[in-house]
C-alpha cells in the first residue's frame, strides 16, 4: 500500500480508503446506468454479444468519467480525481479535452 500511496501522492490510509470507495461506487453506478441507456437506444442481448457488449462499454465509458469526478468531489477528493481523470483521458488519446489554457 505504501508504494501506491507514494505513487498517487497520498499521505494517509484514510485518504486511500476514501479513494477506493469512490472507485467502487463509480464503477457500480456507471454499470447500473448503462443497462437502461442500452435499452433506450434499442440494443439488447438478443442482438448478439458482439454488438451488445461493445455498445454497452461505449456507453459506460463517458458515464464513468463524469461520475468519477462527481463522486470524488462528493467525498472531498476532487483534486485527486480530476488529476486522475486527466491522465486517463490522455492515455485514451483524448487529452485535447483537458488541455490547459495557455
């Protein structure tokens, strides 16, 4: 855990616990929201896994991004999760969405 705390710049075990809780809540919530949204666009499991799962994942990704920052803010870790979000978007090749104003 110390390596993770050092890597993320975290000083306390409590902060690490809160961060893990936020990740858990965000993942569960975004997966839960994806079901009704998939149904709303008319994608069902009967269409085949090769259509259903890629569409569902594409729906989950933006939901997850937004919820991660929201729950991070709600739990008092906005700065950590905003920085984490920027790194994640850059890693996905979407860094242009978070570039700093110059």
